C-alpha cells in the first residue's frame, strides 16, 4: 500500500520514518515524501504514522496518522469458447484485459459480439453454465472471488447471409479514426454506431455509394455499426 505526505518544514529535517502498526515499529521511508508498504493483508485495517527525523532524533510531537484498509482484488479471466465472435469486458466504464485484478465489490460487465448470422449460445462462470442468459451481456456484480468467464456462439436458424446485404467493404478495420463504408450501389441508408453498453454515439441518414465516418474521438475498443435500408445488419468496428 502506498503512503505519501508533504512537508512544510525547512532543511532541518533529514528524513522520515513510517509505521504501519500505530507506531509500535518504525522503518526509514524509502523516499523523501512517500513509502510503499508490502506484505499487508487484504481487508485488514492498518494505522499508519509518519514522523520527521533531524540531527536531534525523531520528532515525537510531529506525527501524522492515517488509517486505511487494503482492498482485496480478484483475478478475472475471460475468453471465447470456439470462434464466431468476440468478447470485450469493462469495469467502471473502462476496458480491461483478461487476467486483470479487480477490486472487491466492483461489477464486471462482459459484452459478446457475435459474427454476422451468429448469436450467443451460452455463458459460463467458473466452468458452470449461466442459466437463462443467452443475451449479448453478462454482468458479474459485486465481485468477491476470482472468476473465469467464457462465451460461446452458435449459428442463427433461418439467418440471412451478409452477402444479401448490399455492402461491399468496410475499411480500414481496425482503424485509428476514419472508416469507409462501401455499398454495392447508391442508396439511402440509416447508420448508427453504439458502444458495447448500447449507448448510441453516432446516428445519421446518408446517401451515396461510399460513406466516410470519422471516429477519431472514440476511445479504443469495439463498436457496433448498424446499417438500415429496410432490413438491418450489424458490423463490428475496432478502434485502435
């Protein structure tokens, strides 16, 4: 656990000592205004003290005290079982990578992105199927233990192949900002882009054969591009 402080004293101070047990034991601070304690137990409260040292010794009357409790963390791993889709995961609105350490009590949101003509078959938590959830989102609320989550996909019945939709190309994808959407022929299309939580970030009706979109200001991650010209299709955009 990191501990930091600031001093308003002059050059008479030659260093600092710190304690994690309310002053029973003291150690020399590793830096002039900070020290990191290691080996502390998660969930256990500690009372920290800092005292100044000068040529006369330790400053008994100049101690500053703070009480803190290290938070437990748990490893969260996730993956796609098989192929035919992707998974992205967020905590507090920020993307995380598999194997991340997540603080106790946080909520972890898993978002599945099936390939075209596929859907979520099932979610698993620590090897057991999550019953009743075949949606694209799974939330692990108030985490209190390590977790391994997988998602698998299966093909939609009576699905329409993407080749039946008049899209020739979406490029570059991944992109660092500009995305070009090329259709088979000119037409009028409704376009929207949403993030993995379903928030609409872009919506516009366009016409023509080639449409250019600028997502430079989007954060890095996976987004869903929905195109509507009487029927709908959804594509993935990866923003670097």
